C-alpha cells in the first residue's frame, strides 16, 4: 500500500538552520522553538551553543528591554 501524503514533516526550524545567515532572533520568532529544544533537536542545540548565540541569550536575560519597544517583542 502506498501513502498519498508524507506524514514525516520537518520543522520550519530545521529549514532555517540550513541557511548560512540565520540569526538568533529569527529562531526566537518561531513558535515551536521551545518544543524543539525539549525534543533535543541536535541542529538547534548546536546553533544555540555557539559563543555569539550564548552571549546574545545571556544579554536577553540580564538586560532590561527598552520601553519604546512593542510589548509583544519586549517580553518574548
């Protein structure tokens, strides 16, 4: 029996990670980034462990966002 549809779909995060110029902010905009981290997506974890990504993540945590930013972006 042949299946008409491919039930195994790759996430949009995997597609983004294949690009050379992907940024941390682009990945953070994806809704399923936390689920992919919990699922231990190897490509995503390797990207997040890069020193420039780790520095950005730490700065997101310790620096207060500016008041003129959109509230949706500020608290993301």
